[in-house]
C-alpha cells in the first residue's frame, strides 16, 4: 500500500512540475501525528518541516528521509497535494501565478512608491545584492528618516524561506500601515517619532522567484553547492552556535536545512549582520510560516536563556493582542523546547550577540483548502491584521525599554498600560 501511494505521489509531482526534476528529485509531502514521542524523534532528524497543523506535522521528504523515518519506526502518511476546488464564490484573484503575493519586482515597485508617497518618513535602501543580482531591499520608517538618531531600532524580517510567501506580505503591510497612518493617528506618529523601524520583507529574493516560477516548495537560497545541489538554508547560516550539532542544521549540501560552508557564508545573512552592526536595534521579529506560533531563543538547546521570563512575557502579550483580532490563538514558547532544534538561526544570533528580544513568528495556514499547503491570497489581510498589534506592541516595548535604560531604570521590556491605551484601533483591518 505504501509503495503504491509513493508511486502515486511521484506521478502527481511529475505531472505538476514536469519541467523541473533535478533539484528536488523524488520529494513528496508526508504527515506525522504530533505526539510527544514523535516530536522527540523528529527533533533529531534535521527534516524539512512544511507546517504544523491540527495535530499533524507536515514534512517535505526525500526517499532517504522516508527510509530514516521507517528505521525509527515512525509512522507517516502520504499527503496528496491539495488543489484548490472550484470556486464557491467569486474570488478577488489577481493575475499571475503568484496572485496577490508579491514577486520581487512587484515588491520593488511598491516599496519605491511608498517612499515616493511618504518621503519624510520612508526611505528605501538596498542592503546588497543576492547571488542572482537582485537587490535585498530594506525600508526605514522614522521621523528624520535620513538621520541616524538616538532612538531604538526595531527590525522586521520576511522570507528567509522561499516558499513562505505570506512572510513577505506581513512585514511589508506593517510598513505600509505605519506610513499611511502617520499623519492621522497620534499613537502611530508617537511610535515612528521615537523609534527607527527597519523592514526587510524579502531577504531571499532568488529563492522566492524560484518558488514562484519553478518549484513552489523551494526553501533555501539559490547557492550552487556543486554536484547539482543548490541552496543554503538562510535561517541556519547566522553566526551564533552555528553548526552546534547536526540536528538543528545539516552539513550536507543536499539537505533542506544545509547551514552553508561557514558562518555567514551567504550574502543574504551578511547584509543582516552588517545592518545590525551599524544600527541600534532593540527588538526583532522574523516572520516565517506555517505553524501559528511565537517562538524565542534558544533554538539550539532546550536550556533556558537568561532573559527567559522577559521574552516569555512579551510573547504572551503579543499572543493575547493577536487573539483579540480574529480569535486565532498563536501559541508561544522557547523554540528549542516547543519545536525542533535549530542552530544558526536569526533569533538565537540576535539574542546571543545583542541580547535583544528576538522572535520568530510562524504565520498560520489559514485556508488549507484553497491555498493547498499554503495560504490562499485571501488570507493575507486577516493574517496581517492580527499581526499588526503584536508588531506595534514590540515597537512600544523597545521604546520604553530604551527610555527606561536611559533613565537607569531596572525595569526591562515592560509596557505601561497607560501608554498602551488607544494604541490599537479597534476593528482596524
Ligand atoms: Zn521558515
């Protein structure tokens, strides 16, 4: 039975992606029940996790992965690629294979037009170029945007992983919201006037384009590793506990969690390293998908970090604010304890080197049916809406912490309720 299903899976993949075969060979999608026993075993396998949803863990698996799972007596099920059913109602679909999701060039256009519209507070930067010569764009949002001021920086990152298209949209829309509401919303103005917000919505432009045009499940960047193997997992290439073990990342270039030849070997992670070394960041969110969870350091170990309580408290508040918007609950916890191990990821590095609150937010797969294993384009707005108050809260935390530090206060990352009042507009979409 299993063999039969496997052939069916291969056939389906071949039919869907007939032009590309070398990069991902015989990969297919499987699911494993999320029991604590299974989670324990999976943690040590360095697999390509697609998403976690309703008690199941979905994995993009190669035949070798399947063999390893069998050796560990882990039972798995082949999942058919869910295709969108015929539309039940008129959809607001946009033209193009990527629909309402940005391509690289669409994002470029939108970022530049945001700067053109709000030149006083928005400035577009190219942090550097990718391997395929695409710009890695950042926007800075602040008053006196051309100056580096004595204000805390907050960094929002998107799309380390190519197939996680929703992770481009959320940070981009946060930037757009901030710019558009600066003149009409006193609280937003207050945030922008007192901080320096940096947004890098598309860290992996080569990977995104590959995911749009060739292979939807692509995860890494497009580094040629030789032997017809491509890609480094950018979220395993940062310079803190890099290569700590071979569970949280892999030394094998064919692995989907390949960490690269050395610390910061990739242009994409280098630009973040360089940006952080020259700016004054006090908080960070890196958006990923799909799990509906907020996670914080450490990812490389189950041991707690020294600011565990503070990180947890902020995560709890973010989760609460998100839940208020659409009723969806984002669970939260330490990455290495909640999920699988990761080493060399963004947040361990940001926290390990700079000691700042750093979060990975795994966005939810809201509509599995229409979006297959991915979000439908109609989910973009609701996912953005629920993430907005959490992002604003973290900016406010950074400002207050910065001010209280300046006043030599002992108080860390605590938000005074009176200042939070009226910050979020009810029903804002
Ligand atoms: Zn990811």
